[in-house]
C-alpha cells in the first residue's frame, strides 16, 4: 500500500466535478456484481403478482360452525324408547320401571327399552310395528295408543296407561382426521444476539385421527373440533373439509365391478340416503364441503347452516400446509425465515427480521467495541432490494424495491409471499460512494468565505 499526503489549492466546483466522474465510472462495475438488479420497479408490478393481503381476512364467528337447536326432538333410527303399557308391557296397576341414564344431561325415563328399527318402527306385542320415525315423543305416544285402542281394540283408552319416554337418544359417530398436530406450537429462530426471533411454523407432523361420538342433534363442526384439539393449528390450512357419507368404491367389488351380494343392499341403501339428503356428484360420489375459517370483513358465509351439521359416516378433515417461508441473501444473512400464517409481512419488516441494515448510514449494530458510529462521511445504506417471486405459471418475476421509497410509500413496501427470495445490494452510486470514502480521507479547510477557494489536504491509500 502507498500512502501519499498532498496539499493544494482546489476549486470546490472542480472537486465536485471530479467526484461525479468517479461515481459515473464505477456504475458499470457495480452492475456486474448484481445480475438481478434490472427488475420491474415495485410500483409498476401488476396487482396479480402482489398477492392478497391477509389483513383483509377475519376469523369467522364460531357460532357459524354450530347447528341451531331443533325446536323439538324428532325420533329416528338409533333412538331407544321407554314404553310402558298396562297389562301388555308391564303388570297392571304396578309402577313402571324407572331408568337412570349414565349421561348427566338426560333426565330419568320410565318404561321398557325398545329401540327404533332401521325402517323407523318400534316392535310391540300384539300389534303390528308402529311407525314413529320423524315423530315427537308425544306424537309417538299417541301413535302407540292408537295402535292398541283403535286399530286392534286391545285396551280401552280410558282404562289403561300408555307411557312413552326417551331412554337414550341416537348418537352420531364422526371420523376426524387432522394433519395439523394441534399440540404443536410456533417455534422461534434466534438469528443473532441483536436480531429478533422470527417465528416459523413447525414441520408437518404425523397427524392424528379421532372417532368422535356425540348426540345426533348436537353433531356439528364446532363440537368435533372442540373434542379433537380445537381450531386448526399453525401448520394447518384455515379451512375444514367435510366428506359426506360413504363411497361405493370403498367397499368390496367383484371382477365385474359390482358390489358383492353381502354388501349390495345395505351399502346402496345407505349411499342413496346420503345422496338424497346431502347431494352427490354425477358419479354418485359424496359431496365435499369446504368451510373457510377466515373471510373478508362483512362477507356472508359461503356455506349454508346445513353444511355444518354432521351425521354418522361423515369425515371431517383438517389438511396441513407446508411451512410458509421466504429466503434472504446478498448483503442480508442467508436465512430461511418463516412467514406468519394469519398476518401480513412486508419487505421492510422482512429485512429487519434477519437483522438487515435499514437507513443506518453505515452504522454497525453488532459492533461490541464501543465504536458504534464511525467517523467521517460514513457508508451509505444499501437500498436496492431485489425480490425473486414465482409466478402462477411456474416462471419467475424479478421485482426491484427501493428501500428509501419503501419506508415512505406503502405501494413500494410490497407484501412478502411464500417462496420469495430477498436479495439486498447497493446501487451503483452507493457502491461508488462507499468505495470512495474507504479509499480517500479528505479534509477541506480554507478561506471559503473570503476568497471563494479552499485548501485541501488528504490521505489516499492506494493498492
């Protein structure tokens, strides 16, 4: 290295002109150091490449996931009735048997237990099976009374007691498949002693499966979520997928593609019933219902109240998503950083998460020697941020962000998307200024006010 000291009378205009020439000559060299600098300015990027802000989405009310209580309980297959008939089911003039249910939310019942058959009838002695499907308890009692007093005239209405109660209501078995591992929590990444911990979603786990059994009249999405771990975790999609009923292709078929005889009648009957109630596609397959858990503000639900109702045979699926991350490089530390699932992250905040420089004038925030602010002019802050973004067609868009504008203009401070690569570099002018200030140490003094000229002394370290 050669150190030279010089002293000479210089014109200030000549100094500024020389400095401008040096900066312009360094432009080509800086361009070669950043091959992705020639991108689309952020303010000119089409809206379809900017992404949709997550801040416009709000959690839906949980009441949307709960079914409305029925006005009255309607009987169906699976209910167990308590029936007492003087002289027929029970001795005359004796107290009927009293049943105390195991469930705390059910009152005691009286009578002999009789389940409702698949065809919606109850078998009773001395009369034909009585149809009670779709009736209330009071209506079922009147139907049984009619069967014994009017249809068969076995007993007299004013001389015998007929009591009908509900011993055990029907229950629905729902299969819940969760890929999100609800017990996992958001992890933190500590990049440096001065940097902020960046949250990242945990990796996809093994998942869990549950068989949830609830009263049929209370079977809804909110109930099965509450019993299987709660709302989707941080590594799950913000949606619930429901598969209705059964699929014929899930059962044994012969070589000709026809269901085996042992399964045909039962499965076809159940499948047709589900298609009638819930709807199927043109191939007879059960309908899928997707229920989003976050929607734009004031948007009505894209599903009906019947969609959240569940019944035996339904499958509730919570799909997982891969960890949403972005990458940093260039003058930024090489990192893989997690993106928040439910909130927005813009390029300025993304840069700060990894401890990148922002309007610091060359200040080294990790300097432990005490010299935080350097002497002299200092180094310029890097302001050229290039974002490499995947396009929907599988290509790549190069977006150029001016950080000096991004801290002032929201349009320049674009959203960070999953898979983005953020590369921070200096502009050619910033690189030239940094080089110039690191090579030349110039002190200007003189009689500027009296003579319009100045004396310049300086030291130059040359290679």
